[in-house]
C-alpha cells in the first residue's frame, strides 16, 4: 500500500544518483574503448540513442507560425486522424470503429496522461476507505503517483519469474476487486519485457467489466518487438464488438517508436466519456501538443520505414544479449521493449560495482518496485524488483556487445 505522498520523493533516478554519489566511475573495457566509448556508459535510462528521423526537421520550420498560437486542447483534427489511420492499419480495426474526435486525445507524451487519468477516474475518499488502484510491480512511477494524488491506495501486483512477469489481476480476492476503481497494465512490460497473450488481455477486460473499474493500458513499447507485434487492448475491444472500449484507456507514444522522447507526443485512445473527461481535466490544468510538434507527429504516425529500422536495431541488441547471457540462469528472454531485466544478486551492490569497475550505469531493480502489504491480511510482500538490474539496450550494437560482455564478466559468466 502506498503510505502517502512522501513516497514520491523516491524517484528511481534520484536514488541512483544518491547511490553513486562520490564514487569514481571505472574505465570502460578495452573492447568498449575500441567501440569508441571513453566516458561512462549510461544504460540506466530508456532513451533511444539513434536520433530522431531526419525527415521531420523541415516540417518544424515550415510550421513556424504555429508557435504563435495556442494549440487546441484535444489536438488537431489532422493529428487525431493520423493516429486513427495508424491504429486501423496496424491492428486491422474496423473502419469507423474509432472516431478521431470521440476516442482519440493527443498528448504531450504519455507520462503526464498516465498520471492524470487517475485524477480523472478515481474518486478519492478519506484514508481508510480509499478506493484501490491496481499497479503492476515493478512499475512505471507515474502509476504510483496517480494513485496517491487521486486519493486512492495502490495495490501492487508482483510481476516475477514465477508468473512469467504477468501480474495475476484475476487471482485477486473479490473484496479487493470490488473496491478497485482503476487498474494500470503495462504491455509490453517495462522493465521485464513480457508481452501479455490474447487470453490474458481478454480476461483482464472481463474483470474490468465485471467489477466496473477502468483499465489503463500503457502500450509505450507496443512497436519495439523482435518478431511478433504485441496485441493491443484496442484489438481485444474491437474483437468483442461491444462497448467495452468504455472500460479502457490505451496509451501509446512516439518517444520509443520514433526515437523522439524530446518531441513529447503521444495519445490516449478511450471511450467517448473518458476522452471527454480527460479533455476537461487537461483544459483546466494540463498541457497540449504544440502546433509544430503536432505537424511532425502526423508525419511520424504515417511512416513505418523508420520504425522498422529502429526495430531492427533493438532486435540485434536483444540477440546479442541472448548470446552473451546464454547459459546464465539470471537471464530472462525479452519478448518486447529494449530493457534487459537481469537477476544479479544484490542489485544495489551490483550497480555500484558496475559503475566503479566498468564505468557502466544501470538501474537497481528495487528502485522500480516496492514492498507492500496484503490489503486484506496485512501480510508483508517483498519488493519483486530486488535482485534485478534494468539495463537499457539503446546503444548501437557495436557498443552493446562489448558492454554486455563486460557486465557478464563482472557477473562471472
Ligand atoms: C512504461 C512507460 N510508459 C510511459 C512512458 C512515457 O512515455 P512518454 O515519453 O510518451 O512520456 C515511459 C517512458 O520511459 C515508459 O517506460
């Protein structure tokens, strides 16, 4: 359970900075230096390193005049339509099923939206009676912040090797589900890269309908996969052919797909009422996609070539990881995304050693998860991130290979 707002001070990257403060970074290995790495290597942050697609450069200039106008709070029609077209194409959705105005809300990145949706959907009450917000554990931090600021209580569901990193929402006690107003789902999962199968997604949606809570599905890594595209919750809703989209809010972004985390552009796809509710909330206190950014985003959602090129890079990095850690028991194959979630023993200790001995920065897994107590029994539940480190495979393969070999060396494998 979230104890209160004080918990939010513990942002993972601040904790990492504290952990490494005052420690001298080690020298990169000769193989890393031969690959051009002479400074410490950041493998802690999920920031694509391959640069934005060059073809958006001109459109920012051409849209210069738009800096002089406030953008519309629910995005431009052209951007919303480009998003609908992209979703229809990728997921073979029935034409007309998604309405650009009714169901799509462009956002300046999805981080803020994932936080704000809790404010829109959770009706907070006094502590003790607080509604539950289900959160996978480990988790992307805005989920936890959303629960806290909305006056809810986070209930953390472990994603571990024991359950294939797929939290068991359906196994929760009905007493918890009855008090649940919102459930966050991360698919593909950050940090472990698990992809939810179709049956799992169907079951989740069933659960949300039966207990009437909102399913917030973070599909940030939807387009970073080595072979099979992950199934979107939008496909599940469309296959049902009913009004189940009303129970769902799906978030996707250009940040990883198009290597433009600095552009700040993504969207929410949801039922009409929730879309309106979010537009209302954002109009009062949120932010909009800026005009030139919107024009660039349209081009990016229309193009698949650069996305395939990015995928090829991550595919190669994942193959290198599988090769380097073949035979290492702490390695779990990644189904999607670009993170390696490696079991290493004491995660803080290993991150410190890696920094001091190899000049490589990774994130201790415990910073992404938290210990909890069972809401019904009060029984202590351990932090499932402990013992893992998250390694972002965002560098070119020529750098990834020697860096992973150095990590393997330090692990003794
Ligand atoms: C799981 C997950 N969701 C959402 C985001 C945020 O994406 P955006 O850049 O669109 O805010 C991230 C960014 O790292 C992420 O890892």
